[in-house]
C-alpha cells in the first residue's frame, strides 16, 4: 500500500502549508495524516490527510505550498 502514497504530501507532514482545493477553497495549517485508520488491519488510510479542521484526499488538492518562516499558526 505504501507505493501509492504521495511523496510530495508525505514530505510536508508536520509543516505549515497552504492547501488549495479544486473548488478554490484555501486552507492554512499544519499538514498531517487523517486520524482515521483501520483498527482491524492496523494501517492508515492511504492518501488521506488533514490540515487544520479539514480532512481530505490527495485527489482533491489543486496545489499545495509550504509557508516558510512559520513555525506555528495563531
């Protein structure tokens, strides 16, 4: 399952980013994996991420960029 993960998004985990979705909604926050996982099989759902209060799939992302110089959001 790991071969289907998105290397660009995985490289930004824990970083402050701006995510723009295909409907032009922009979200700023710390990128992380979605908290949903399969307890039965013991793995995270591939290609599901969260940023702030938003959970999304990588296919919904129009573009993403790291916001340099920001260590945390207020």
